[in-house]
């Protein structure tokens, strides 16, 4: 009955002011979750278009299409947009949509702060993209923003980048505080910590990581701003500072950041695999401890990004071993996913296909990570395409595949309609093939010595680069199927209605709600059976 | 059953606690700056050394000869001459050695520079003891002025046995450039 009331409330106004009230001022976790996801989709397509330009330039040797200066800007902006604009907001969107429904809460703990946290993002996104149209150039020093490239030599637009990073950092800090408070204080009676869905656990731990390292990044870019304009010398050797300090500070943020963009993915996969295996998640408590272990270790490995900067041997050994140690909890997770599937009644709907591809391809990315962790090998691999291959394997078939799987998995719940399964399967196979075509040859290129972030290359690298570019174009086009499928599902024309449970093997509170769920769910806490 | 107000209170308490955590981590980033310098200097990492009072060398190890090489770099195309008067010297650990760097200001204005030292290999850093060095202070040169600047140093007798060559490098910075961004060519192919 209350649903009908709310429905009436939302429909009696019309026109632009109603639209603005409905979305701009919304404090509803589902609305804000949707807005996060739309924002992330737009940024993903923008960053993806930049990737297409980069691959077009590298299709053949010789600087043919882009000016080298513009190529550098594309590489920088692609990285920044994908990490801060696409992946992080996408997982925030999932958290907003799912966490209250999964723990039986009526909404996020601080709805108005939630609204503010989201609306900082489009502002930051516009500031970031506006640098492309500024005099001088957009930031052109790589997403890592190393000093002195970003301080002494940075173009004027660097200041706008710094402000954008401050805003995005503020947004994710507020989002994280909200998630922690919601998970700790708003669980329905009987929802004990160790009974929470894995997705909530992995986001809780991610939120703590964000709170710990986002302020450090904010401090670092503040120092950068001060070096640029206020005469300080944090990173300037001439004034007694040290450019190497920048790298230490950046990677103290940067490595936990790597886990910030992968732990929620682990959470998603831990939801999907049990559903389509029709079994409980194998070794739940080990999954929780492994996630916490990865988060803890992520603070002790940052200098593995700096093996060739002349850090002392003892530090190289320390950071090499701690880095390799991360393979243990990560291995536990992979093992548990495989064990969940073992002797399960498997079916292969699109979310499950993406989840299985995630497990396999993320593991490849993990293995190349161990190769890079070895100090003597890293001396050879660093700054080559091997590194590019490695982190794209953990980010694209890793984070992005888990994101796609999550959308297919929960879209019927959100919209009340089933997506087109045939189109979904096409999307999966095209993506899975092209992603490997795109990124696997990069390992060979790197081993053969092709450097990163250069718009041209020697002739012997031509074949593999062309293969990679073809893979990239295929991958880019395949995503249009995904976008089409999403939009058609939301519109719901000629689509099957989804049941409340949607998937036969789905378990958890979110599946007890109708599809689509009422605007305000769990206004009275649900009863949780053992 | 928890009441609505007690949940609000708990939320508030958690919000304040977490916000304090955020502020603390922001401060931690800045605290890293002095900590980093301190760590590098005490452990002799990154070629940094302490400028503290250096005890006179007592024992001279005449059985050992170590080559010390000298390098000079001018930052950002400084319009100066800057080079060591000798490229390398051979010293016994513990023995005091005096050598000179020559610098000349070729610009038409008075300039103040700071030389920043670095020692390689970094394991040797804490064993190079300087009693006098032009890098201890900023140096002001009038237009066209040139002079020799001394470095008085010795190597600690406990220098690890496997180190036979040490490189002492100085980079000269124009102190007026600190805190300024450099306009750079766009790199476009015309």
C-alpha cells in the first residue's frame, strides 16, 4: 500500500522541475545508485573512445594520426577517466543500490551526504574533461602525475586536474563513510557480520581502504599545487625537496587504490558464482579473512612500483616478498570460487559467463603481477608494454568484467525486465575473445622491449600492435551491444517480466523484494531466518 | 529493539570517528615529508647524508685504495660553467682529501645557486664524511664571476670491503627557479 502512495507522490508533478526534483535532489539510495551507474557508463564510453584513438595511432608504426603531444594527453586522460570516472563510481553505484537491500536497511545511513557525494562527481568530471579544451594542453604526464613533469613542467591545466582529483577524492571519502556507517549500524536484526553477503564485506573493507589513502592522495596533489604556485619545494631538489618523495606518496595511495578497484569486483563474483552453481559460497569465512588480508598487505607493497628508482637492496627484497605474499590470500579466493563451482549444478547465463571469464583472466593478470614483483625481472619489464598488458588484464577482464556481470545479474531486479540473453551471450563471446586479442600480445611486445606511452614504435613490433588494435576495436564495438541491451531492458519493450527471485539459485534479502523493488524498501526490518 | 534516536546517535558517533580518521590520514601524508627526509638521512638512503659535525679521521688504512670520481650537472640549462678540477682521486680510507670544483656565472646578472649532492653506490653514503663543502650553503656569484670551491672529505675506515669506487655527484640549481613552472616547447611536429 505504501508503494502505491509513493508512486502517486512521484507522478503527480510533471515537466522539467519535477525531473530536477526527482533526480537532482534525490536522497534515495536506488536513485543515487542509478545516477552513479549512468555517470560511470558515460565516463567509460568517453575513456573507451580515447583508448580507441590510442589504438588507432598504434595500429601501424609511424606517428600517423595523432600528434605526439596529443597522444600523451590521451594516455593520461584515458587512465584518469577510467580509474576515477568509470570504475570507482561504478562500484559506488552498485554499493548504493545493493548494500541497503542486502542487509535489510531502508536506505543508506546518511542520505543527504549521499546525494552530495554523487553530485561532486559530475562537477569533477566536467573539470577534468574541460582540460582538453584549454590553452597549452591537457595534462600530459601519465595518470601517475610524477613530479617534476606535473610540477615544474606541467601545463597550466594541471591545476584543474588537481581540483578535479580533490573533488573526486572528497566524493569517494563521503561515499565510504556512508557505506561503513550503513553496514555497521543499519543491518536488520539477525544479520550478523559473519552472515553478511560477501559483496557487503568486500565493500566495507574497500571503504576503509578509501578512507585511509584518499586523504594521502589529496595531500600529495595539494603539495603539487603548492610547489606549482606557492613557492614550496616538496618535490623540487633545488629547494631541498625530492622528486622521489612524490613517488613514495603517490604509490602509498596508488597501491591500495589497486585493491579499491578490485575488492568490490571480488565481492560481485562471490555473489554470482554461488547463484549459478546452486551452492553456498565455499569457505565464506576464509573469503572474509582473505579480503581483509589483501587490504592489510596493500599498505606494505607500494615500493614495488619503484624498483628502479635506486631504493636500497633491503627495501627491494622486503617489497618483493610482501608483494608475492599477496598471492596467498588472492589464491585462497580463486580456490574458493573454483571449489564453489565444483560439483555444482552449473548453468551458464551471461552473468555466470562473465564471472567465469573473470576468474580465469584475472588469474592471468595475477600471474604476470607475480612476474613483475620479482626485482631482477622487473628491471627488465618496467615501463614496457608488459606492464600495460598486466594491469589491463586485472582491470578489464577483472574489474570491468565483474561490473558487466553485476549489471546483467542485477538489472532484472532493478528494472523488472529480463535482458536479452542471446544478445548478452554475443556480447560475452565478442568481449572475451577481443579482450585477449587486445591485451595478450602486449605481453610479448613488452618482453621484446616496446616502451609504454610512446606514440610510435620500431618496425619489429608492427604485427602484434595491429593484432592488439583489431582486438581493441572489436572490444569497443562489442560494448555497444551491451549499452543497447541495457537501454532496451530498461524500456522493457517485448521483454519478459522478471520474478522476484529472478535466478533459480539466487539467495539473499534483495531477492525477497519485488522486481523492480519498491522505491522505499525494508521500511520495517525483515526477519532473518537461520 | 534499537530506537530511531539511538541509531542516529550511533551514526553520528561513527561519522565523527571516521572523519577524524580522514583528517589524520591527510596529516599523515604531510608528516611523511619530514619523516622521509629523516629516514633517508639516518639510513643514508637515496644518496642523502647528514651535514652534522664530522669527527676527524683517526685511523688511516694505508693498505686500501678507493677511487672517488666526481661529477657535475647543471640543472635546466643553467648558463654557467661547472666542473670538478680533477675527474677522480685515489684515497686511502681515513685519509683527508681536498679537491675543488670550478664554477663560473656566464650570465649578465648576479645569481644564487645551490648544489645538491648525491653519492653512488648508496651503500657508501654514510661512509663519505665531508668536513667542508660548497654544497653546505647557497653560493652567490656576480655576473661573469668565476671561482674554485673546495670540498674537504675523508672516507670512513669501516667502508665495506666490496666498495672500490665511489661517485660523488653535484647538481647545481638556480635558487630563483624554485616554485616556478617552466614553459616548455609543445613538442608538436610542424
